[in-house]
C-alpha cells in the first residue's frame, strides 16, 4: 500500500469522507421514530450501508487514475473495512453493524476498525493502524463486493448489502432482519430495500430492480449484478494470525 509523504499535511479525500460521515449521522438523527423502533433501525441500517458505499466511491476517486479496491479469495468484508479505515478514515466500527442483528446479541461493541501498536482504538495515524481483533472476531452485518472496475455503472452496480442475501433472491432466516428483507447499496451511494428478488418496479417512487450487470434485466442473483472478476467478501469473522 502506498504511503503519503511526510510533508503531506491535508488529505482532501479524508476531508470529503468526514463531511459525508457527518451528513450520514445527521440523516440518522432525522429518521422518524415508531413504537416498535423498526423504522428508525432500518433508517440507521440504510444510512450505514450508504456511508460505506460513499466512502468506497470517494476512495475509488482519490487518485488521478482512480483506485480499485482489490481483494483475493479468502478475504472477508473486514478487509474492505480495514482499507476504507486506513485510506478513507471510515474507522468507526459501528458502520459495519446492525445491533438488532441476532448474531450480535450479547457481543461487545468495538469502537474502531483499527487499533494502534498498543492495541488501543485509534483515531490518530490511521495508515499505521492494524485490524482491531475485537472487530475481526465478529460477524459483520454487511458483505462487500471487491475488484469492481472503475468504469462499472455506478447506479446499478451493488457494492455493499445486508448479510444473508441468497442467490435465489430471498434472505436467510439468520440475516439481520430475520429473512424479512435487507438493504443493497450501490456505487453511487443510493440504497434500496428489497423484501425479495427479482423486483419489478411498480411505482415511480418504488425501489429500482436489481439488474444483471450492464443490462436492464432484473435478476434474483446478486452475482449477476456484479462485473466479471468481482468477488464477494463474506461477513464471517476474519482469519487473524
């Protein structure tokens, strides 16, 4: 990974991401409440997915030639979180969790994706941070798509989505929303909620269907919405030394 020269005092990419994070937090605070809390919880989950996608978009555009977030088989979504924390300042671990997720019941809430050399949560020199073991050992609430080329269509290419989306278009019962649906965030930062797939758009303000890559054909299989060579980084706990 390339390192910034010591004289580099202001990172405009991190300034952009800081503004995006602040905007995301404001949007969460403005989410409507409900007696069961379902609306507000879904609002937080949607905002989290959007923030990850927007940070990824900013990361992709953070050099003159663009940057592809590359990963290899065996990597998990924790690897994407590490890259976006180091190079995108998205170091708040809470963006990767839906704390109403049954898989996280009774689990500790790590503060940061990265830790410093002493093992403490860090907000300092993120480029020297390593993956927080407390973060790494938890199952995330989202999966991530890596190796997406810079010329992928941003409005229809998914980059992060709620864990548990099966290739038949349904959500598993052990997904964060217990099989009742989930969020999909796209490269342009917009987020859709899907009960199940395929989806046929029935109204102007309804969600857009998930489509096969480079087409307008709806699909149940999110793998078909990704470009050739992309890989899905699962939410399972990361393998650590």
